[in-house]
């Protein structure tokens, strides 16, 4: 039955995995501390082995505010850090926050009210990507577009409120997520979707409220975006291996595009060179033509998107480049993850490699894809 406890009696614990986030962690924590929530609150940061000034910034914030706690996450993996932070937390409601997100002032209050009124186990909202002018702004536009990340409900404020297969970030009942086993530490991507899958399988409700909009800062260079999407695709492929047809059909479009493109690139030259004659030659030509339909249709779609997208020619071309990067990287990763499993695949865009597109330079936590 729905609960009607006063919010002043319902404590919340904000949990956040942090790695190389010197440009974003302070504003993320400040957005938490600025919440107008009337109940008890604490912030628990899971600190990975950052190579920038992240941990020093966190230490200064802790010294200034006793509500900010931390726990070491030597493995750096997000699910491990989340579990460590949750186990360190003391309140019945867990609010997941990423270091690259900023919560609007009324976020927690509305989410907890919805959680209690709907008797839900998890309530999430919309990831509203934002970016600085240039490539990051184009990535943000792609994240917010139905053409970008495949039309997941938590990427669009136009979706109606209601039950969902997953939720961005999430405001969760601690007792429920502990009962289903917390986050799966064998996953490095897709951990939110997989946890919500188990929550629903256990008979609980996951609710999406489009009024809960959280600002998210995505990757800001092509290299970092490619590495992020490639790793995300690998781990989605791993989830397909584990859960089979329980995955949404939309996840299979990018790998189909990649497979068609590779097939056309390999078979097309063979057919043109007439390396085979007779029936075999006709088969090669047919395969080349059929496989070429995929990338040709995709190029046509990108052209149409470029025409209808507002902005300068440069902005439109950059937007299409971002879309292609996201789709091909994710699709290639998906094929690898499905065929070979994720094994120890890591999103290297989150690690300081000393390059301009390393995590300490451009930052960002992951979206749940």
C-alpha cells in the first residue's frame, strides 16, 4: 500500500562513484547540498584512484560539511563503488547521483514523494544532457535526440510518467535493492538496467517521472565518445548473453548496421573484381547489394537529419558525426560483447591517459544505455 509518512521523517543517502572528476565533482555535490528536501540527508562518495585533484577537492568539502562522507573504491568500477557507498549509508532511501550530473533543487522532494505515493522501489527521471559549445554540445544534442541513444524513456521529457524498464540514476528503497543483491559487480556497463530488471522480476515497481530532469555533462571529444560507446556496447552485448531475449529490440539496430557495413566493405570489392563467376558470382553481387542497403539507408537518414536540424552547417555536420560515432562504436562493441563476452572490458575514456580527451580533461560519468 502507498505510504504517507512525512518527508521530514524519511532520511535519504546520496551515493556517488567518483573518478577523475576535478572539473565536475564540486558542482555535483553542491547541487545535492542545495536540495530543499526536509528530511535527514547524507552524501557518500565512493572515491576511485583518481590521478587528478578530485580527492583533494572532496577532502576540502568534507572538512567544510560533516554530511559529506567517503569510502575508498580501489577497483574504480562503478557498481563496486555504488555498493560500497550504499553499504556505508544509514538512511532508508538511496539517491544515486553521478559526478557529471546536477540535481535541480526540488528533485529529491518530488522523487521521494512519488516513491511513497506509487509504492515504488525505484523512481527515476530524464537525463537532460548539456554541453559547452562545440563537440560536447553536439553530443548533448544527440543524447537528447530520439536519433541518439535509441529512444529510451529516460532520454525524453515527452514520455508520459509510468512504469518503466529502467530509470536514469534512481531514488530507491535501500531494503529492496539490498534484498535483490545490490548492483552486479561483474558488470561495468548497464548496471542500472540490470538492477532494475531484477527489481521488476522480484515483483516491485520501477517508475519514470519525466518531471525529474537531471543535467548531465557528456564526453567532449570524438575519441572519448568512441571509447565510451564502444565499452557500453560491449557490456550490453554481455547482458544479451546473460538475459537473451529479455533485452529491447532497439538494442539490435546499431550492431545490424555495423555488420551490414562490414559485409558490404568486404564483399563489395570482391563482387566488383569478379573474383567468382557463374552462380557464385551472382551470389556475391546479391550479398554486396543487399548488405549495402544498410549503410546507404543510414547515410540517407543522416542526410535528412542534417537538413532538418537547426543551426549552422558546421553544427549540423558535427551532430551527424556524433550520431555516427555513437552508433558505430556502440554497435561494434555490442557485436564483440555478444560474441566473446565482456571479460575485462573497461571504458578507458574515464581514465586519465594524459591526452586531451582523457577523463580528467573532458569528464563524464556514463549514461545507462
